[in-house]
C-alpha cells in the first residue's frame, strides 16, 4: 500500500507539473496522502484559490467560541457570489460541509483537491454549467485545532487530526435544532440565507469492519416531503450506487447492526432526528446526503472515495438541477398549504418487525469470549471477504403523531425560545396588546430528567394530557403561523413529543418547579377540613399512597398532595406555556389587531 501511495503521489506531482501548477499540490498531497493541514494552512490554501480565480470567493460566515473565522468557499463560473444573483441565474445550489467532526476530516482534503481541479486545472468545466457550490472545509474550527495523533482511536489515518467536539465540549452534529452553539447558529443563518437545493455532510464512521469504503444516509423513511423522497429513492440512490461501484468504491446505506459490531445479527436503519444535519435539512424540505466513510480504510482510500462521490453529486445536480429545484419549491408549497395541517403529522418513528433480505459485503469474523473482561471480542478477518444475506429492518412506522394548528403562540418571557425562531428563519408576528385566546396546550405529569448531562443539557421526559382553555397572553407574545415553508421545523421545536423538541432539551424546565409551599401546621388543619367536606377525598388519598410508596412514608409529601388540591396551588405548574391556535377565524382577528 505504501508503494502504491508513493506511485500515485509521484504521478500527481508529474501531472500538476505538466500544467506548470506544481505549487497547487495541497498539503495533504505533499505529505504523501498521510497528513491533513492545520487551520491556518487550510485557510491559506482557500485564500490562494480565491486570489487565483475569479470563479471562487473566500468568505467567513461566522466566528467560533475561540474567535476563529468559519470558512466558506463559493464557486460560481459566472462570478455570482451572492444569493440574489445566483438565484437569478437559475443555478442549482449545493452546500458541502466537512469537518463538523474534525477527526473525520476526509471531506476537507477531498474538497480542496476537487475545487482545485475544477477551477484551477479546468478538469470538469461542464460541472459548473448550472451549479453553484458552497464549501465549508472545516465546520468545527476550534475542535480542528485540538490537534493530535490520538484523537480517533478507531481510525486509520491521517497521522494527526482534530477533536470531535467544539471548544465548549459540545457536539455540533447534535445541535442543529436546539442551536446552542455559535457555530451552528452561524450555519443556520447561512442555510436560511442561501436555502441550498442539496446538502452533503462528510464523516467517517465507527462500528464493525466490512468491505464498503463509504456508506450513505438519506432521509427516505418518512420524515421528508414525498416528492423529494421519491426522487431520492428512485433516481438519486440508483445513480449513486451504480456509479460509485463503477468508480471502484461500492457503497451501502448507513446502517446499524441489531447487535453492536455483529453484522450477522441483521441490519437496521432509522429516521434521523433533527439534531443531526441530514435530519434537519429533511425538515427544511431539502435533501441531505450523509457520507460515512469507513474509519478502518486507509486515509487516501477514504479521501479518494469522497472525491469520487462529490464529483458524482455535482454531475447529477448539474444534469437534473432544474427538476430538483422544482421539487424543492413544491415541497415548500406543500407544507405551507392548509391541507398539510389536516393530516396527523408524525414526529417519531420506529422500525416495524418487517424486513427484507439484502446482500451485505462484509468480512468473516469470530466472536470470542474475552479472557480479560468476559465480554464478546469481535475478531474480523479483512483477508476473508464474505457476502452475507441479511435481514434489513428499514420499514419505519410513526409512533407519535400530532395535529398541527393554524399557529403556535409563545408568551414573551420565553426569550431563549423566541430568539431561536429567528436563527431558524421562522416568521412570526408580535401581539401589541394583551389578548385572551382560546388555545389547546398540554399539562405534564411524572417528569423525569437524565441523571447526567447530554450535550450540556438535562433532557426531560414526561407524560402529558391535552388541555383546552382561554388563556391570557400579554403584549409581546409571538404568534407563529404554520402557513410557511419551514412548518416541519416549527412543529419539531414546539411539539413536546418530537425527539428534539425544546421541551425535551429542557428549555421549559422551570415550569416543573414548585415555588410556594404550605407550612405543615397550616396544612394539617386544612387537610382535615378538606376530608370533612369531601369524604371521597380519603379514598383518592389512599390510592395515591398505594401507587406511590415513597410518598406513603413522607409526611411532607402527603401534605403537599393535599395542598395541590386547594385553590392556593400554582395553576401554571406543569402546564406548557406554548399554546396551539386551531381556529382560522381567530387567527385572522389576531393578525388584524396585532
């Protein structure tokens, strides 16, 4: 393999030198395909591309927590570098993202070589006829600079790489909906400004060993618009699989094994939640392609496979971009139409028991009981390729649906939530004076939180019941109409059952805190008066204790239960502050007086 890499390195040098462009070798190529450049070297190369060609522009679209620029290259052969001029040209817009996990940095080196060959070497001029490319070479710039040889224990190269999380120890590819990090807030503004027609996010996976250099994730299991789903399933996937096979890099859907590390246990796919990039773009009515290169393949092989896949995507978008743009427009129109809100909207999915049999190119392996830990030790044999016939569980069925309203209404005190609406490009209007509004909402019971933090928060789970009431909303409350293109995003933010709702992420945790208490000597007397007035309350009290043994031995909790039955109890406790407005006539009235 080393001799093969050295030969290719020599041929690349000769090829570029032939064109008098030997100084256009990337840092990665100059290293013999073994190393990836640091942040400063990457930015230097990006700016060098900008200076050398009028078809490429380097810009920054934000700053990291440590103050580094978030780099973006815009490639357009007509030198259109703003949204308006690109849209006027009718070009299809492709956004490619690398280095959101900087240890998995294949996409940066592949992308820089591809753009060099495209713009400087003029190798594929036809690809830019109807295509504008946005390329983020490093999304997680601070994590990229936590550089070292020991950041990816499972991975075969490069020699050194960045760290998975950003400087705040947050995983940016878990933040697309909650938007806690400056990097993702900047990305969301970029995305909503450009509204790319297709998105690529490039990673390297972990998991079992198998023959495929790369696997792909595409949202075709129920979370994306039907028109886009059909085009992805019937046109894009067959094109990608056939042509990657011809290029020498056969691909397979990104799957998990039903038992970790054990392909023979069967395969399963899932609907990506919107905390993940491709799950989020699906809610934005845009196709997101997740590239997951296999971490055990050598670095050059992974980079070459990425290069080939980027080129293929550019080719089909240049060819079919007009059709894809029309599908995107139809998807935007569909979700903003009243008919969309009449059907139950699925927010959670799970795999059914149905499966299909598929061929999977793996390696033979043994499962040995470890004499060290007693666990299973998977020993793969890469010199023994084997094609397995395996059950594939990819039939996803909705497990939670909601009825979408005409609008949601949020009181002004929940500013952290309202600010996120702006970041996501969500339209709303603001009440200028208080209004009594008939709404539907939720009351929660039995809340539970994670015992340890997850992505800097303590996610919450709770049972709920639907309530309907006339609620007073103060001036400054925001009303979010659902007749807009990102209605799916709004629903996933505000519906508590959604997997990444702001309720789940703890934005509303304060509603569960009891702030007033009854003194025991007051409540002892009052509890007896309540039982005298309503003897059936004793039966309810005894049932509550039998169902909650921990309360049966806690006198204060028992008295607090009686307190909850009095008119002194906080009527807002455990009640969701967000309301759902279903009456269209009421919405029109509120719009006229806001």
